[in-house]
C-alpha cells in the first residue's frame, strides 16, 4: 500500500518462505562478488534445472538456491554424480559427494560461468549496452565542463534535504521550542543592554558592539548543528 503511493520501500527478508518468494518479480543471486543468476524469479528453478540442479519436491526455492551456492545440498551432489557439469580436478568425499577443499569457490565459479553462457546474461548485456550507448553522448558533453558525480542537481538536493529537515523540526517540537525560547530571551537581553543608543560617536561604537555580539552568538549557536551530521552519518552508513 505504501509503495503504490509512490514511496520506495527497502527491507530485508531472512530466509523467505515459499509464499513470500512467490511475490518476487526479479531475482539476483550473488556469491563472492559474482552474479550467479539475474532474471525473473519464476524462471529461476527452470534455469537451474537446465544446468543440472534439480529442486527436490516440497523444497523451498530460497533455501534451494542457498544450498546450491554453499555446495551442501543433495542437488549439488546429484549434479556432480549424474550430470558432471565441470571437472574441478579435486578429490571427492565419499560421504556426501562434494569436493573437500575450496567447495564454495569452485561451485561459485561453475555457476558464474554457466550464467555467462546463458541467454539471460546475453539479454541483460544487450539491455545494458543500449543504456550505455544512450548515456555516451551525454557523458561526453559533461566531461568538457566538469564531471557530475551526483544523480541530481544541487537545487534538487537542497529541496529534499530542506523538506526532510522541516519534517524533523515539526516531529520534534521540543527542540524547536527550546531554540525559539533561547533566541527570544537573548534578544530581550541584548535589546535591554543597547536600548536607547544615541546618534553620536559612542552610539556608533555601541551599535558595532551589538552587531559583533549578535553575529558571534549566531556563529557559536550554529555549531550545535554538528550533532545532526554525527547522528545522520551513522544512519547513512
């Protein structure tokens, strides 16, 4: 419901059950920095079946994919015994039929190479190639001036950051009320000290002193904003 309102929702699902996995549209499997699969989630089981990894009946697809990547599933063992997709040149354990040394990296290399040879990778590569060609001319023009390292311009960033800060102020009225109270009290004190300044040499010096005091106070009071950067930095990281 929130996403339909135009909001971007990011959340983490640990070991999703089958009813949740069926809701996925696109699936990307990564291991050791390599892409093992990227494409429609509904075609994932069919893809792995085509390269020799058959999902057992009543098995959760999400757990099945993790088992394949880790190299500790019966599907991996059956694939090595029956299909023999790649000869890794290592001794095989008699207990589970899985290579004893460096199992994870060898399985990942095999799956990554299988994906590079698949039609899914070729389709994705062609789509990315079209995007790169479309951006090529724009990047050449921008490099003549200065290279833009942000997706949005300064005014867009300023608008959204200001909007977010305003919402934080509204949601935390206590801090805003305290700042307003301190500012009003300080203004009354300064106004009382420099009230009735005359239009002569001493009056000019008094006005300069009042401006210096107000400017200095504003500079030091803005230092409290560093707390926002420290707190938001942890959230950002």
